[in-house]
C-alpha cells in the first residue's frame, strides 16, 4: 500500500483491521466510528442471529442499524447472505462519518477497499502466491468514489463455494462490490465457468467492472483499465 501523498494509519478492534489513508491522521475519529458500527451490528445480531449465518438475502426492519440495512440491501442485489457485504458496508459507514472532514480517503478492510479520491489511483491485483497476475497487474481507477472487493476460493479466510484464484469487482458502492465479489466467485467452479460469470456481471446491479483469474487465464469485463506494475 504505497500512497505517498496521504497519511497512513491502522485501526484495529477485535476482528476488524482497517488500514486507512487520508489527508491527515484521523485514527481516533475512525476508531470511534468503527466501534459504533461494530456495536450496532453486534446488538442487532444478538436478537437476529440468522443475520450472521444466512447464506441467502434477508429482509431487515426499518429500525435496523444503518450498517445492517446497507448489508441487507447489497446482499439482496447480489443474492448472497448479508455478512458477505460486512467489510464493504463498514468501510462505507466509516467514510460517511468523516466525509465532511476529508477530500482523500482510502480504507482497506480485509482486502476490500473504499477509495474516495480526486485523482486516479491504481489498485494492485493479488490472486495468490502462485498466480502470474499477482502484483504484476493493477486496476487504474479514475477520480471518484469506488468500492473494490476481491473474493477467492483459494486465498483468505472468507467463505467461498468457488475455486477462482480471484474475482475482483469494481462498483461505486463498497458494500455492493463486496457482495458481488462473493456471489460471482461462488459461480467459478472451473476455468470453463469464467465466460459465464463475466456475462452475468454485465447485468449485475451496480457492477462497473470485473476481473477474474483462474490459473494462467484471466477475464475482464466492464469499465476496467489494466496497467502493468
């Protein structure tokens, strides 16, 4: 993570491990916001444990915490359980709490990114140690607000029913990117599934672009500019 024009800091609370880059050091404010969102989520889970374990979308009441409503909305669009969107949703909620204070804000949470920037940014692709694409290719994002999420059947602790080395999703919503990365990665059982997944991504709600890596083969669809690193 190399962004020399921004100040970098980490905020950790239990399972949440945020790496943040911003105009200036906001760690205490980010810690306060992260703790609030975590407490809201845990309070909701205490009375709705199905929200934690469901692998399918769930409806939530209007009085549910904003982070839960955001997770449920993204999960419904992507056809997955709400926890598939938790990292992206927390990223968005934290940014909502600081957006009046910063012009540049990048947060990484379990490999999922929210990028708010007035200049182009390049995100490196990581598809595992043995992948020919890891840290060799990057995705160049234009100025704006972007969610970038990666799901893998081979890398990381997150649940995936697929076998892709990496499925990277770009959206203007971090929660949507997170949910769709899980949903699309679940469909990749072998190399022959890649084209079908890319076709599905064309009509996926809120998805701007998708990168899929499986062994030595890659596929790209949508508004993605790849650059050599």
